[in-house]
C-alpha cells in the first residue's frame, strides 16, 4: 500500500477544497488497499471540515493560513512530517502556496514524488510577484514531478508561457458531487427574497475578493433594475464585504441586494434562484457553475480565464459575457429572466454538462495519474 499526502491551507469553502472533499468521499475501501491518503492542513478550520470522512487521517500544522512566517513554518513542519512518514506522493492542491510544499517535500524526502494541482492560472500568481518570488516560483516548477491542470486553458498557458514540458502536465478537471447536490438542494432556504409570488432572484456565491469582481455584478444589477423587478442574493464572506455593501448603496440597489454571508448548504439557496451569475476576472475552473447547473438553474458567467469557457457552451448550456462589462452582464441576466425558451435550453444543457464532471467519472483518472508516478 502506497501513501499520498494531500495538502491544503484549510477547508474554507472553495474550488480546490471542494475537489479534495469530493475525492476523499469517493475514496472507496478498495482504493484504500492501494493508496492511503493523509490530509495535511496548515490549520484545521473552514466550512468543509465536517464533510471529510471520519476514516481520513487529518494532520494540522497549526499555522495561520497566510504570511511569510506561516510559509516558512510550513516549509519546516511539512518537511519534518514528510521525513517521518515518507509518502510516495505529495499533492499540493493550493496553487498560491505550492512552492513551499514543493521545497518541503524535497527537504523531507528526495524519493517522494511531488504533484501540483493547478486550479488557477499561473500567470495571475506570477504577474503579481516580485522578481525574487518569480525565481523561487521557477525553481519550484523545475522540482515538481507532475502538474494536474483543471482546464485545457491552464495546461496551454503552462507550456506556452512558462515552458513546462508537456509530459509533466496531466489534465484532470474539477468535480461535482451531483448526488450530494441533488440530496441537499431541496432543503429550506429561509429568506424573504424567496417568498412565494415574489420577484425572481439572481444569485451568486463565492469569496468576496477582488478576483470575483462583484462590483461588476452590482453595476449590472443597477442597470438591470431599470428593466425588470428582481432580487440579488450574494452568498459568501470576504474582505470586500463592507465596500461592496457601500457600492450597492451608492448604486441605489441596497433594497434589492442581500449579502447573506456563509451558508452551510448553498445548494438549498441556489436551487431556488432564477439565475446564477459569476462575474470573475479569472476563474481556474468554476465548480459553483456546475453545482448551479446540477441544481437546474441557468447560468451566466464572464469569459474569465479559463474555467467558464471550458464549462459553458454559449447559448447552449449557459451564457458568456466579456469580463469587466456590466452592460453585457445585465443584458445576459435579462435574457435568462424573460426568454423562457432560452432558459429551458440552458437548464437542460446545464444538467447534461454537470453530469460530465460527476466525481465518479473524473476521480478514476486521479488514481491512474498516481499509479503512473510510482511505476
């Protein structure tokens, strides 16, 4: 039996975190006879903690999520853990912190294979870095045995822009646990915006960060408000919440905009909405799009590199708009709210597309990739 370490900063709700939880929940007893996982976290916290199966060995390094001190401590503590356990493979599931995991693995055990699951464009990490960090980044890439990319766009960028050999890149998309979504979506969502006979609800979900460009969604909502009555519901927490609430007030849409914060069962809310919107500047994959599709809700997303265009076929299973364009986003939302034929087309196409990423279809490719590393 081989051992694999799966690394994340924590289990806050996000795409990479959801992928790891989906993987562990489909890690059958038969698979455990060949590969036994250990989940390593910088800190044991986050909204997905209770969804990790009880049989999984979870190790917390008891460190803050971010900061130079946390990164250096991760290098030391993770390296020490790897030296003690000698796993065959370590997989870093968090793109922003992957370099520290790579160096910790190399310090801990030179025989351990290192995999980086790339769930956001490398260019975004690279462009915002100092020259010293870029050299650190390139060195870590050279020491990595394999990169798992969640979309073809990320793979293309890695070998065309960063010179990573194609033989080191394996495409493994993110997953959606359709059965869990379906079993959870009918749970009550107690909010007056969903009151019977009320206005349609446009909903979004995610961290309230600059990447998600919720300012664009709010501007689109202010444009849409001149055409149709609706409510806007925003699920999630983040550093920009106060600024976004202030923007909603300046735009005159506070009375129709609801910042809900964290909800343990977001599918119960999404399934009761009329349209799901994603307004990101970049989106490595976009798991929540598939979850909305699985709920039977039509989706609108920006052409953010690289996930939305991989998931959505425009006008067939959803609508795509340019990034940073509130007018185009408002128009797409309006179309899905008033065009019943288009709505139904996108709902049916979305259900089919979500099924392409069912966990049970994708996860076998992860074990094929693991096996290939130790042959």
